[in-house]
């Protein structure tokens, strides 16, 4: 039995980002009496029900799994919420770790997982953690229960909400990171416990940055629980300045607006890789753009319109934008697979003068 086995951790999460954290907690020796994850969803070409990454790991390690459709006792599925309440009570856990779960935790969950009435709670710091790449503990948590801790993939309060990785890349942020947060009733408004920064590389996509942040978040949550065991965590209120919201990614956002600048479009292509995949109409087909670079020193011809192909070469497909030229280096046609530009151009017969739809169609 590991040295951390004395601490009982309920885990709530669903996708691969969460599975990485669950695996790290398991490897570190924490006792995990219960895992909460989203119900199985249809996926793949056959749209067969598929278990979440978290569920697959939990079943492999023989950890009990519960998949409530809702946790609201007064909601559409009160029987699911009541079953979850009973399971949480029976688990007698010290803490709940939450990572990309997908369900809002109602107040009864926060109350159940908070410190008991005998404890007075941890001291609070007067200011937010200072910057730096090293993780910093943010006082003392010595109460019997640690509440609900969330692994959030941004430097709060920037990019609260559902899609912090996508939005950081789309906005051109130079850095992001992980904030380990004490959950409260607000949307990612809780006190910070640990923070570590991570630079965003020029070629990072949501996919590559996701993997880096998943590993970082998994390491930080283990460090946080080990710090908590010796009274080394100190909740710090989030700053009141710099609040932004990372709204959920909608499929319609994938449509490229060629009237935007090459710099903006290039960031959006990386932000929407792998989902939903930036795309543009060419004739009757929809072409997906997986990689692109800005072309320094190449001027958009005065006669060219936004979305017009101005050159096709083994290096890529050059497209005029509202400001500058964007070179697409990896594309995908309907029913095909992503291809480097040279191979794609041979199969799609791209020619200078052809034009992608300049702007997305308006939604009804």
C-alpha cells in the first residue's frame, strides 16, 4: 500500500485530459473509492455507445464507476442525483478531484465534500501567487475534508469556462498553464491553490497543448494533495482584474473568414485542431485546414480577393486574406485523410485563381 493510501479521493472527470490525472493519482497510491464520469455517448462511424476515457481506465483498475446524467436533486433526473448522493456518502472520501467532468457540481456536493463543522477552514492569503514557472503553494489546509478541487487548464482568472485551451491559442496568448482551484458555486471563481505557467509554442495546436497541460495538471494535483497532508496549501482569492471567459466551441466557428488577417486565421486553424477543424468551401466541397503558416515578405496581389488561391507549390497553397498571405501546408478533402499540401494539390487539382468562400454563411 502506498504512502498516500490514507487519503480517499473521489474523482470526477470524463475525457482524456481527466484520465491522465486519474492515472497519476492512482499511480501515486491514493485510494480512489469512486469515479464519476459522463454517461456513455455514441461515437465513431457506427455511432455505437462508447465509454469515456476515464471510465475505461477506472474499469481497467477495478475502481467503482457511477455515471449520473445529472447531479441536481431537483432536476430532470433526480433518481440519478440521489444515487450519486448515496454513493458519495458511502465513499467517505477526504476530497473530490474534478477535471473536465462536464456536469456542474450543485451546492449539496460542495457542502458534502467541504470540511466538517468542527474545522475553521484554512487561512487566506491577501494576494494572488506571484508569477514564475515553478509551482507555488497558495497557508495551511489541515481540516478533515479538503472539499472539491478542480484542475483548470488556464491561468485563472483568464479563460474561465469550457474551452480555455482553444481560446488561449485563438487569442494569441504567449502562455497558459494549470490552476488548481478550490471549487465554489461560481463558474471557475474559486480560490487558487497551485498555479504553474506553461509557454505556448508557435506551432502548438489545441491537441499538442492539451497533452502538455494534461501532464502538468496530473502532476500538480498529486503535489497539491501531498502538500495538503502536511498543511502546505493556502487558498488565494483570484484577482478581480483580467477575467475572460472561454465559451464553448461551436461547430460553426470552424468556417474560415478569409477577410480576417493571415495571423488571426493561422491561430484559429491551430485552435480548432483537432476539433472542430477549420474549414472553407471550394466549389461544392468543404476543405479542412490542419496546418498553415504566414508567408513573410509575400504581398497579396492588389487584384486578389480574400480567399483566392494565388500560388500552389510543393511548399503549400498560398491564399489571400484580408491582411497578408496564408500558406496552407496540410489539408483534407471530404472523405479523405489529412495530406501535406503537395500531395493534396495533386489530388484536388488546385490552381491559382480558384477561390475559397471568402466568408462563412450566416446561420439562420
